[in-house]
């Protein structure tokens, strides 16, 4: 404690100014100190090292002050183009996380019974040898597919080291609690619709928003995203800057977030009904002819004719690979179906709408089908479904549609129910209809990357080809939910089901590298009987969590202040560099390599095979240190080794103006002399998503092998699915559980992390449940009361926060677990964990298998007090304050 420079009051003050307050509207340029952007030593003994935060997925630039080998202060690096020198509370809490007395310090092996939480220190060699031996035995006895891995969504920035290990080992099974519930529905849909990034602010896309003085943007729609909470230092601040410059905003969110409070129109939607509202926006825009007609006609596939029966587009010819097929349109000049050669034919006047008989086959344009799909969703109908006011909906649509350029940013909210992919389709469609694509002021842009990408995004190649066709076909949930192929992942509920039923086979060994799976997986209690049946469990993380108590081996991993990784942000590349190294912690990217190497030494053929399928080549099938791996990238990208690069970083690889490239689709391709178009097979915006049908039938374009079809064709257009646990009249379940539960972020925690950081727990000690005062009154609940919250699946507690900013039929909570009760019967995850209530069974999303984290039914009642043993007062957290530590040298294994 003595060495800490920032005291608690200063911390609270700093977080108020640099983090949350900035996001809420303060200026970046005032209110906080910015350190000299140098890698040198301004004051005696104190070195300032440039690095990047990883306490969430935003990677903000950091200046770490290091004195006598110890990190004493963190501040924002103003060079970082997104956060511009701001840091949020989570980032600033990095010191407490790093020096936490309860870090996993050494590899440990379980002694006593599983779940007893008794451990013995072992060496890295012993730990890795034991794991590799177990892996190889299991593979031999039961098949490689019975080993499965999992990771965290915002965990180790080197995401692909897990699939790489799985592919080499030969198991098709790894999963992530985000994935189908986070981001995949959007990355998949936007990739298939236009071949560019999605519009998530929290995932550091929407790159147009970070240059507020140089954008003509007029409107920003934040749909199911709350950047002031989910990325306070970067995206949240950028949105505040845009608002300050007059950009009008619409927020679609069931709760009154800071962004909702400042919006021109706020639509407090009923959770889980977004696609109905999107279809109403679509209908209105089509009906009132507000869409960009020229753009839609020339640059989308909506005028192309679709065979109504087969749902497939009519082709005049299938052209050679790389050149788009020629599709049929209805020419209104000649009243006949005509082929439209890419990109356009001025001699034709294609119809956008209409139904036509062509050689006895009923055909409609894609636009006609979209129009018919949206037809039932009048403003009134949407108001009724979504619990909104029809006039307010109209006001929001007009604000968006009459004030271009602009865009719809879609957050994670819609990824967390079975209507997930359809919402991404709906949001993409609304951006496209308004022509909000690849021009200044819009969100769907394909700006340049360092040109050496993916080198600086994910550096470890996933080695997809190492997984055989036979093994790929065994992926749990993989045939039915082929959208998972974009991330090469399995479906968590299918894995759970397989453990419990032994069908189609029984998974036996689990390697997990993330925080607390009980805190982030839906219906987490359902995993307990599964965990009890597994032969062997490994947990790699920075701290013990509830999940660790079920493990056989614990591996200590590095905190972000101990890791090295390139970080690309807009036109610059930064270096997250290790500022210190404590105990025997190891970077996980290295752990996977070491495991693969050991499996190779035990005779595993694939692992033995030099990974020469990737550009890493024969020389580096495994890497023995992170530096060895990183050198390969920096040497090829910037002709420096990692150390030199880290010293020089950030490098600006392009001036901002060149980096922000617009109208990419119009650029002439020198090979064809035609516009390059979009990154889709037709080179048009594929709003009529025939490619979803093809994906479901074959696995194309993601599978390396042809796969058998899913049980049902995927739908090429967005459709609305009423939440399975519906609060609407006639629902039996709603009689017992009348309220709709939803979630979102709080700005001081990231997923299951940081609940063990005293200063953050002081800001937000226990989870609140947001309740409308009218609803609270019904249950005799007052502000600050303890309540029980119950769903069909379980019962937890929370503290009442009464607010008008919450619909009377909806309640809201954040995910929580309590590290302080880990040694009790509850293991810290049963008291206040909203994922005890959430729903992990069917219906799933048809394309990616999403289950339900938001928009299911609960009931509430008053409780007498807090759950036993949880810490509520600042002095109780004292035990977790940083301790002096013993920095160790590189761990040799
Ligand atoms: N009810 C409900 N459940 C949810 C959600 C919800 O909104 N409501 N959200 C879902 C979403 S969007 C997601 S992405 C998942 C997240 O679920 P997970 O990502 O599995 O969550 P954790 O394992 O707690 O988080 C891992 C965390 O480790 C930290 N970390 C940083 N560096 C490293 C590192 O080098 N290695 C490792 N292992 N960890 C590191 C990061 O803060 C990272 O978030 O949860 C999902 N679950
Ligand atoms: N502080 C913090 N920041 C984080 C994370 C974290 O755990 N903590 N996690 C990171 C990760 S992995 C992710 S995916 C991003 C997510 O960040 P965002 O994409 O911004 O999404 P959330 O903040 O989870 O949720 C946005 C809003 O959705 C609202 N909402 C709930 N249900 C519905 C619904 O049915 N429809 C609509 N329209 N809105 C709904 C919630 O009230 C919430 O305010 O945040 C990242 N940043
Ligand atoms: S938003 Fe906060 S936690 Fe996330 S990277 Fe930036 S400073 Fe770190
Ligand atoms: Mo996420």
C-alpha cells in the first residue's frame, strides 16, 4: 500500500473526470492530466512506459508510471485515436488488479475432492506434462473430440490461439459465452451482406465517430448499445463529442442510460422485440419512399428476381470464380426478364418492386419480398408489440430517415435472444436503404487497415485446415447452426447436452481460459451436474474464481500490465508491452503453444506436423516465448524486432485522411476495369440474403469442406420472433412470472472480472435491480430494499433501485458474483448472479444457435436482508488491497 501514489479519493476523482464524466459529455481536452507521450524517464527513477489497457475489449492507450519495477500510476495516452487520453475506472483499477493479493501465482494441482478448493503448488513443467498426458490418453481412448476448450469474449486478445490448438489437437469443440450471444450474429451478417465490419461501437467499429471535427454525420441511432457504459473512455466519449457538435441521436433501449437521457428520441423498447420495430422502420421508409432509390437500385441485390418457391435468385449465368454471376431483373421498358451484367446496364430500367411470371415460374424482386415481410408492421402494430408510443416511433424514424448521412449502430442487446441474426439483418438493411454506406458521415465503412492485417489484429493463425472433415462434422451444434463456422466454434448448450446425455458422444476434458463461467453462461446451475461428470478440468486465469473450485489444475495467467501484443487502432499501431512480471504467471498465448508442443512430444501427429499450412511456416510450429512469436510479425510488418517496435510504438502507418477511405466499392479494379463493388459474391449489397440459405445447406463460404444441410433453410430476410417466455396476454408463464428481465453493462466491471477490486466494489458493491416505482409499490418494495428475483430456473437476490427510467413491465440487472464468498457453500456464484435465472434451452437462433440472456420472465418479492456473507462496506474490501509483491524473472519451462 505504501508505494501507491494514487490514493482512494484521487482515484474516485480521476475516474469521475476521465472516465464516466467524459462519456457523458465532458470534453476530452479538459479535465484530466495528460502525461508526456514518451518512453523515457521524465523524473528520477520513474519510467513512463506506453502500453494499452485490456481491462475490457477497447484497448485504450495507457502511460504506465513505473518506479523501482513497480507500477505506481496509470494515465491515458493521448495518442490513442479512440480514447484520446481518457481512461475509465476499470483501466485505472489496473494496479489493484495487478497486485491483488489473491492472484493465481503458481500452477496448482487439486488435493482432496473436486470442489473442496484445496490446492498444492507445482512447477510449470509438472502442470503442463500432466495436462498433455491426460489430453493424449483421452484422445486415444475416446477420440480427440471429447476434449473441449473455452475462452472468454474479452479475454486474451489473442483469440485464435484456442481454435489453433483445437485444430491441431483434432477437436472441433471450443466455445465462448459471447459468440452466438455476442458479436457473431453481427459479424456474420455484415460479412455476408457487404463484406465489411459491423456497426458496434463497443467493439471499436463505427470508425467514423472518432474524428468529430471531420464528419458530416447528422444522425446517430444507438440501437441496443450504451457506449457511455460499455466503452466509456473511447466510444462513449466520441458519441458525447458528436452530440456536442449537433449530431442528433436516437436511443433504443429499455432503460434510461446516460445516452438515452441525452437522446433526441428515446424508445424504451420491450426486451426482445427489436426485429418487430426494425420491420416497422423498414415499412415506413419503403411506404413513404424515403429510401435512397438510386443507390438501392444500382448497388443492392434488391432489384434481382427471386424464384418464390425455391427462394433462390434467378441467374442468367454462373460466372467464373471471382466474377459475379449475372442475375435477372425485370426490365420495365420491354416488360420482360433481362440479365443485368455487373455492375449496371443503362439500357435497362429494372423494376424495384413487383411480382412476375417468368416461364411459368412466380418471381418477385428481393425488394418486393422485403416489402411484403415488413407489411404487417405498421407503426401501431409495432407500438403494441414493443410497448412503445406510435408517434414516438414515427418521430425516431423521421429523425433518422430525413437527416442523412447517419447510421444505425447495433449493440450486443439483440445478440442475446433467439432473434439475434435477424436483428443484425434488420439493422444492416436500414443502413443500406438510406444509402448510409461507404461515404463520409456513415457507420458502414471499410477503412484501410495497416495493410499487414490480420497481422496486427489477431496474430496467431487458426490453422483451420488441420481439422479433418471427419472431425469438423463432429462439432457439437455445428451442422445445425452453421453461422458458428465464421468463428469456427461449437454451441455451448450442445456441449452441455452432450456431457449430460452422452449423445452424440460424451465430452470428458475441459480446458478453460477465462474468468468465471458461472457468471457468464446462461442457466449456469445446469453446468454443475456436467462438471461433476468430467474426467479432468483445467482453468487458466489471473485469479481463482467460482469456476476454479471445480478444476483439477489451475494455471496462473498474466494481467494486461504483464503482456505484450500489438494493438491496431485506426491509422496507428501500438504496443501493449509488459510493464512488469509477477510470480510465475504466463501469457496464455504461450500456454497453448507449450501444450501443443508437449502433445507433439508424446507422439501427436498433427501437433508434430510443422504448421506449414500457415504463413508462420515450418520454423515456428510452436513458440517458446512471446517475444519469439511477436518478432515474426514486427519483422515482416515493420522490419524491426518486437523490442525495437515497442520502443518506437505507436507508429502511424497512414495519415488519417488516407486511412479513412470512402466509396471503396466504386474504385476501379484494374483487372476488370469495373468498379470493385462490395466484398460479396455478387459484388452488390446482398440485402436479400440468399447466401444465408447457401450457408445453411452447405457451410459455404466458411467451411473448408461441404457439410450436410441444417434441418431447416435459414431465412434470407429478417423475421420477428416473439420471445419464448412472453409477457403478453395468454401466456401461462406470465401469470407466475410477470416481469421481463434484461441486462446491460455497468461502467466499472467487465463481465465477471474486477469484482475483487476494492475501489470498484466501493463504487458498485452489489448488483442493483432497476424497477419502476409503480411496480415496486405493488410488491411493497422501497428504494434500497433487498429483493428476491426468481425465474423458472432459480432464485437470487439484488438491491432495489427505483427509477422511472424503466418500463413497469421490465426489470434490469447486471451480472455479478461474489469472490468474497468463494470459500462458502455458494462458492460465490449463487447469491446475486443473474445467469442463474437466464435461459439456455431452445428455441435457439436458427443460424447461430443463440440462447436467451435478455428478455425472459421473472418475479420479484421483498427480502429481509442481503445474502449471507457478502461484503457491503468499503472497510470489508480492505483485505483485497494491493500487497507488496516479489517480481520474478521470465518463467523458464
Ligand atoms: N446474463 C448475461 N450474460 C452474459 C452477458 C450479458 O449481457 N448478460 N454478456 C455476454 C457477453 S457479450 C460476453 S462477451 C460474455 C463474456 O464472458 P467471458 O468473456 O467468458 O467473461 P469472463 O470470463 O468473466 O471475462 C474474461 C475477462 O478476462 C479479462 N482478461 C483480460 N486479459 C486477459 C487475458 O489475457 N486472459 C484472460 N483469460 N482473461 C483476460 C477480460 O477482462 C475478459 O473480459 O458473457 C456473456 N454473458
Ligand atoms: N463496462 C463494461 N464494458 C463492456 C463490457 C462489460 O462487461 N462491462 N463488455 C464488453 C462486451 S464483450 C460487449 S459485447 C460490449 C457490449 O456493449 P453494448 O453493445 O453497448 O451493449 P450493452 O451495454 O451490453 O447493452 C446495451 C443496452 O442494451 C439494453 N437492452 C437490454 N435489452 C434490450 C433489448 O432487448 N433491446 C434493446 N434495443 N436494448 C436492450 C440495455 O439496457 C443496455 O443499456 O460491452 C463491452 N464493454
Ligand atoms: S474503456 Fe476502460 S477498461 Fe476498456 S480499455 Fe479503455 S480504459 Fe481499459
Ligand atoms: Mo460481448
